[in-house]
C-alpha cells in the first residue's frame, strides 16, 4: 500500500513540476519590477500567515486528547471555533473596512499568537478561550489579507490582470507547498525531536510574530468606506444593501458558502471514507498528496487566468460539476463494489478508487481558491469588501457547526451525497452569475455610483 501512495505522490509531484516549468509566453504575464517586489513581499507574509495556521492543524485533536478530553469535549471545542468565527469574527473582520486592513492583519497575528499560548494549559476553559481567539483569527485571515491586497494593488495602479497572478501564487504556496512543509515540520518537532504536541503551536507563534513584524515595517494602511459617521451597524446595513441590490454579489456569496461548506465537511469525512473498517492508512502521505493536488490545481488556474479571453465564470462551472461527481464516489462505489467485512488490514479497492477521486476534488479546490478571489475582486465594492466577505462566512460557519454537531447522526454516504448536491447547486449558480455579469458588464466602482444615485432618490439613515 505504501508503494501505491508513494507512486501517486511522485506522479503528482511530476505533474506539478511540469505545469510550473512548461509555461509558455501565453501562460505568463509580463509585469513590472515594482509589481514583482510588491507581490513577493505579500507572498512572503501570506506564506508565514498560512504556516502559522497549517502548523497547528495536525496536532489540534491529538493535543486535546493528550490532556484527557474525550470526543464530545473535543467536538465542542471545534464547534466553539467555528461559532466564534461566525459571531465574533464577523464583527472584528468587518471593522477592517473602517479601522484599516493593515490593523486587521496585525490583529490576526496577535489573536492567533494568544490562541497558541493557550495550548500550554490543560484547563478546558483556557482551551475554549483559545478556540474562540482562533475563530476570530480565521475570519481575519480569509478576509483582511485579501482586502488589503486588492486595495493596495489598485492604489498603486498595477494592471488588474496581474492580480490573478498574485492570487494563484498565494494559493500555490500557502495552500500547497507551505501546508506540506508545515506538516513535516510539525511532525519533526512533536515526534522526531520529542518536543511534544504543543511544540508545533510554539513554532506557529514564531511564524506569526515574524510576519507581524514585516507587516508593521513594510505595509501601508488602506481603508474601505471613507465616511466618518458610519458605525459598525451602519457598515452591516450598507453591506446587506449591497448584497440585496446586486445579484452578482449575492450569487457569489452563495457559491462560496456552498462550495466551502462542502469542502470543510470533506475534511472531516475523508478519513472514515477511506478506512470504514479501521483499515490502516498512511494519513501523512494522503494529506501530502491532497496538498500536491491542490498545488496542481492552483498552477493550472494560473494558466487559465492568464488568458484574457477565458472567463473565470465559464470554466468554474466545469470545475464545480467535476467536484460534485468526485464527492459521489463513496456512494457509487457502494453500488458496484461489495464493502469489506474484515476489520483492520490494508485499504480496500473501494478506498483506492475514492482516494484518486478525492485527489481530483483537491485539484478542483486548488482551482477554486484563486478563481473565487478573482471574482471577488471584480464584483465586491471596495468600500465594503471586508464586511461583505465576512457576511459570506456566516452561512459557511453555521453549516460547518451543524455538520460537526450531527456528524454521527447520518451515514457517511448521506453526508457525501449532501455535499455533492451543494456543489452541483454552486455550478448552477455559477452559470447564473455568468449570465448576469455578461448582461450588465458593470465594473466594481460602478456600484458606488449606483449607491449615490439611490441615496439621492431616497436618503438612507445608516
């Protein structure tokens, strides 16, 4: 079995290398030295931020269990993290538009460093506080950095097409290479060097501290809404009006919630799907192969987005359909291959088929991230970017909390079927988004002019 995973890992590594080093001039964007310096600075900081997140992942559950907590207690800690991201994270993340995106990025570092520090305590209340801080940090990670990047990119007058290059490289590094290296480093610190399961969290804190120092020394501040009299409630109301008045923004939020909700559910389901009878599976190799698949997808996405004639809205429909099919594989294999009855042993033929399908799904995830970032940069108005992006995360976090709470209530096949349906719905909405965008052809800044005209017609007390 190890030989199979090693061969797959090697094959995927070769594919990633070919995709990166065989790019022609059509696949590359001609950029300026000023942009390259700006891009490299952002990518270095973003990689440190993602390393701070990925280093913690492999040992969160194990650390809690080493303190003597059972599955129910650990489940409540995870729910607290997603719930905090939904409630407190939405509020804190939305303040970035008013108080500054750079400040929000620094707040992310401080929140996550404090969360890492709490891992040294075995007390449940302290660990719960850490999960709440981690939930706030997660909302900031997935909104403030992107908001700062888009605003700064536009403020410096760089070509809008170059933004897709930064997005694809960020995902290639942050969600691919950094994830693999972080997993290896975490394993080295905790197991090989015998520093214990809390060591990866200390390493994460160091990465975040270094990144915060670079942000404070080299980043400039930018804001969203420039008005002086709009409070937090006014920001929420303005963001809600933007979503309700522009179908493109509403569709984009629904697409993101449907796909990301299914993606986070997949994170909890792939292990029991591949080892339903406690088969021995190489978790480390599987995780690394998934991350390589994601890198392959992001590299492929950079090629797609480098072609101005190819619209993101068009190819993402295909990506969502392929993703929906791969999530159906646990159900399909149940019909054609008899489930194994013997417990333990090596992974079954059903597991191998599902594993290959899951790798394709992870490649689709790699395409999704830079593509959804590109669409957000096109359709979300600058003055409410962070607020609207955190609005999008409310149904996502609610969905994940419900799944976590009921993870043992439904069979694995039902859960995968539900995720497949959600992703297929995302493809339908993506089709609608393309139709609406083609019919309107509005630029992001046109939303501001529409808002001013609406305010003149009917003043809003926000």
